C-alpha cells in the first residue's frame, strides 16, 4: 500500500525526492502518530548538505489499522499519511498542511472519537484489535 501511494505521486515530485528512505514499521508508533518524517527538508538544505544519512519517512502500520474499519479506509489512510510525510520532506509544515486540508483535527488527537473507540477499542476488518490491555497484529497487507 505504501508503494502504491508513492507510485501515485506526480512523477515530477518523485523525481525531486532526494536522499529519503520510506519504511513501514509493523508495530505501533508514538501515540497519536500515523507516520513520521525525520530529516532535513529539501527547503532547508544548502550547498553544505552532503555525506548525511538518508531522511526517513516511517509509516506506522498497526496504528493505521487500528484507526480504520475497512480495507478501503486503510488504503486511503496510508495514501494520506504518505502524502503528508512527503510534504514534510518538501518543507511543508503542519500549519500549511492544515490550511490545505491535509491535517484534519481528528489526526491531531490520540483521544477516541466515537463508537467502539470511546471504550478504548479500535478494530478494522483486517482482524487487528488494539485495546488498552492487549494488541494483536493487523493482517492488512503492507508493501
């Protein structure tokens, strides 16, 4: 799914991505995060930029599965998360992403929103279930 999201980026953007590795973390990430960009955005790189390890975009698979109820929702959330983190690689911050509609307030909170989530339970059609007491792996495909 991550590979599909990257392949769905406009070709011009893909060609501009430099020195960045995209990883899928199969465990849970930091609370409240579906993905994370770590590195030096392209807009902050100078002629002094050389000999550094690649930037990293990490997508947290179990966290995404825990917030979704269907395979379609998982695919859509992966796509949105990849686009969001790639935007950070290009130097676009959260304030601007929020203005553009790519950072809704629901993604800013780790608090349950409604339904079964209000009990602290989150599940998806992929048989993953995350509760305050136990976790089981999500079987949603990763690429």
